[in-house]
C-alpha cells in the first residue's frame, strides 16, 4: 500500500513538472525573428535611421500593428518611439523604419532594441550599438 501511495505521488509531481516546464521550453520559439540594423556611429544629437526587418513564419495577423523601439538608458530599456509595420508577402515579411536622435547612454554608446507583440508572445530584436561622438 505504501508503494502505491509513493508511486501516485511521483506521478502527480511529474505531471505538475510537465505542466509547468513545457510552456517555458517552447516560449522562446514564436516563429518570429526581428533583425535590427543601422549606422555604427553618429554625432551626438544627429538623427539616425534604424531599420527592423521582421520574419513572421507563422503569419500572425492578430499582433500589434506597430513595433516599438527602445534605448538602453541606465541599464533599463526605455521606449523612445513606435512605427507601423509595413507587411508584404502575405504577412510573412515586415519592415519598420525608425528615426531616432542619437544620444549616448554610457561611455559614448547608444544601444537600441525593437520589440513586437504578437499572438506567439513578445519578440525582441538583436541589440544594435551606435558609437556616439
């Protein structure tokens, strides 16, 4: 009888672990990738163009229509703007162009990242660094 209780307890614990860990394991793969690009250096106060290219293999149509651009300020990402995403190829490829004012956050560098909220979750781009003179 004691072995049956122990086995039942192990089954319950295993089921709870699967229920908790399975969504976390698959959360990173949303089928969306964002690549941010722009200049590598700029003058302080200059307007620079950052371009986000979105690959949306799942063709999420229910996501936000805008992408957010954020700058790393004092260790935190702060929203500095947003732009409407221009979609092509049936919603599988998107592009958003941001014009931002170059201001360094630390050691003459400005770091930018783009985020897009979609039904698969929030997808973030690579961090783009710009050296500010």
